[in-house]
């Protein structure tokens, strides 16, 4: 069993499902990606070795790749920032970021019908309440990416939001900007990943404001926040070979778990195979092993 360990660092200001955030001088934050894993919005009692390193290092890669589309909160990986004195094992999975005023909307962009979107479509012919064409198969690509925002729940499950609800929350200008920027980031990343043999089926992003400007925050295009499919095995009408935590979700569903806490322990083979998927996704997309 892989027991979850918390970050042994001072000045903890926020503990999310996966990340621990600590204050630094100069209005900066230290964001540490732990090896915790969540599924169906519940933190599991078992951790995945090296997962935190994959999340931080892959996010750093994508922040660099997409900064021409929208700025982001990343300043540097912790081991590249002078004056940040933390153990090497934590530094490899931590980044220094700018403090932002978070927008409480999960910006989900879907390029293919799968997961909860597929479940909803089978029941009602809609995705996030939007009518869809008849005859779609699981894994089919949408003609255009769909923006399907959700709430950003601190406890419990995220809930779907309509676009008018997002407008009511943040105003029309910000809502339009969230939709347009999130979609542009997704399209750019999808096309880049496709060149490397991975299809990004969907992803979720978070945004905030710094000095009144919209920026990307938290993580970006990781196996935790996205569905990565192996392009060589892709085919509509079936479950797709993946490099994300869908393997964990499938195992949990096979146990008959009701998606409410407490979640069951993951067996060693599921932990090992999940780690392999995360590490391979990083290698394929970035072209280098995790540090």
C-alpha cells in the first residue's frame, strides 16, 4: 500500500485534492503536486509514486508551450528558483507561481464524446444540456470543441454550468474570454499532442486574474486534468486505450463503488500500471523523462 504523505513544509495556505500551496515572500506561492490521486471528486486512500513529479513537470511544459495564447501563473520550477530551499524530492514536483484571484469556474473543453458526456448523451441526447446530433458513438470527435463549464467545488462533486450561468457569475466579457481562450488552448494542445501519437479527448483548466489580466493557473493538460488516448488504438464505438486515470476509474467502477467517500484502497498492480501510464504520457508529450 502507498500511504499518502503530506508536504512537510511551513506556511501552508491551501490543501486541494492533489496540491498543497504554501506562501513565499514577494507575493509568490509554492505549489506542490503530491502523489495523491482523486477519482469522481474523491481523494483515494492510496497514492501513485512519481505522480506529483509528472503533474508539475508536464504542467511546466504546457505552460511554456501555450504562453503565446494566454499568460500563466508559473514563475519557475522550484529547483530553478534561487532562494527556495526545499528537499529535492519535493522540488521535483513543485513550482513557484504568482498569486492570482481565482475564478471559480472549471473550464472544461471536450473534443470527443466520452466519460460523463457520453453517459448524458445516451440518456438524453445532450451534452452539458446542449442538444447533440443523433447517432454519435462513444469516442466520436465533435465537429467543433465544446465548452462545458462546471462549478469549482471545494467539497463534493462539481456541477455542470450553462453558459448563461457563467455569465451571471463573472460577467459577459469574462465568460466569453474564458470560453474562447480555453478552446484555443485545447485546439493548440490537441494538434501538438496528435503529432506525438496522443489524442487529447478533453481537458479542464482554471483561470484567475493578476493585475486585472486573465491568466492560466493551477495545472495544465496533465493526466489528472485531461483524457489522453493512444492514437494508434483509437476507434469510435469502444473504450479507448489511455494514458490517464481512466484506468483507475474503471477499476473503481468494477468494484461497485458508489463514488462517495470513503473510496477503496487501490491494489499494487493498479498503482503500478497507473504510474506507468502517467510516466509514458509525460515522456511522449515532452520528449524527456521525468526529473
